[in-house]
């Protein structure tokens, strides 16, 4: 079900998340599943591979994630722009978003939340620290398994600027030669 | 010193930070000043305007920020790509980065850390919560004042992918019409 994707080192997920794309968070709890659109996240550590993110308590996904203590962070590309917008503008309390947006759920390996097959990458996450969930809705996850499509090397990701406008990822420039080796 | 920039509503800084750009953090403490390059940050709340970010303890800026409990988050554009790389590959323990990279420091209004004039935007920040500093080097700041250049509307920002490679921000597409009004 994740054909075309390879295992990817979890210590390197910054490669896909540090540029700041909108992601889709899938979750499951007691027979229910859901997807939410998320823009507020950051890498926090390489090893363990930590991601911090805000899942507002008003989201239907909040309770699924909080109770299951798991989720999958999926990386959509420009082909999924309209689905991504749609997912962020309806509630899992009313619809099954996999069906509504014709997305394929595949079993994950280390969590019960489903992978979204159509996304470029899928990061299986377990809740590492909930110290700031009550105060800020801020979850700290550890990425325990990563699946990434072989191609393209640089997917065209979506970056939300507010007010309904997205920045699409642009060209890649390397400055590798200007880095100290230990900074790479 | 911030000519060409206007006051910007702090509740809307997501406009510039949610897309995930590399930023420059300026700080000052007891006559010393510094700049660091930072890629690990996220918006956490609109009001108060909260930004969470990782400033690793090994950085010279760590103590300046921790002791002063303030910083400025500055938004560089593609014109500052080489300076941004250079700033991330040397230490404030050895050089004054404003001088080395020919950047202009201007006084901020609500914090003692300096603004970097050449950046597209400057967000003055006060430390709001240090609960996760010890465990994760994770600082939660409140943006207390924002300055943004009038033009261009969408600056060409830098998004780090690791391994010395940057993604430059690409074209803007609007899906405003597909949003529920309360989601805008």
C-alpha cells in the first residue's frame, strides 16, 4: 500500500519538515479515524526525532490524538492542494475525510493511525511529551518510522501564509560548500 | 532606521512565519550582541502572539537570550542568503556578526536586542514561558512589536532542507474562496 516509498532515517525528517510545509495529520481511536490540516509545527531534535506541534482543542482530531497518543504526519504536495484546503474546512465530526476527499488509508507499521497513501511522505509518530498540551495544545511527538516516495527528490510542497493563500515551494539552491562540515 | 517598514499587527505574524522560513535571531546582554540562524520554530497562538523555537544550548546566543529573556526574530530574504549561511557557520564568541556580515543594527522599541535593518521584517519578542528550555532548549516567546517592509507583499524567503540546500519561496496561489469565513 505504500508502494514506491522507501524507509527513511527518522533522524533526517527535518529534510521535509524544516522548510515549513502544511501537513496532514491522520489519527485513529476506537474505530474512528480522521485527518486534519496543520501548519503549526517544528522540528525539535534529530535523535530522538522530535516534532512539536499545535493541535487546537477545537479540532475533532484533538481527542483522537490525545487518547491514542499517536498520529501520522503526512506530507501533501501541490496535487493535493484542494483536498488539503477541504480537509481544513470541514469537521471529522460530520464526515469521513478519507472518503470525502478520495484518499487511501494504509496501515502504518508502528502506530494504529493510518497512513495517507497519496502523500509524498508519512511519518509515524508517538506522543513523547504532553507537558504543554493543557496550556498551549502543544504536543511533542517522536517520529518512530518514516516512509518517503523515491521521487521527486524535492516535492512541491504547500506553505500556508494565512488568508487562504499558499506559497508553493520554489527552486532549490545549494550553499553546501559554505558550510562547516559539522554543520551539515 | 527602520525606514520603509510599517507597524504590523502582532496577531498576524503567522503571515510570515507559518510558511517556515529560516530566520535570524538577534539578541543582546550586557554590552554584547549576536545573531544566529534559526530554522526550528513554529507559531503557537494568535493572541497573545506566541512563537515557539529551539535555540540549542551550544549556540553563543543561548545565554544572551536566556539571560535577557528577549530577542528579535528577523526575516531575511534571498538577498541575504550568503549572510544567512555565514551567520550559521561562525560563532559570536569569535566575531561581531553585524560587522562581519555588514548588517545594520537599529534600536528596537520594546526590547534591548537590536533589529537587523536589512531584513524584510523584525519581530520583537519577550520570553513568555521557559518551561521546556532545560529539557528541549525550547523557548516560547511573545511577539510584542512587529515591523514589516511595505514591499514586496510576498518576500522571497529561504527555507532550509538540510545538507546545505535551501528551498526558495515560490509562487502564491489563493484558495480563499474555498475557506469557511471563520477559518480565514
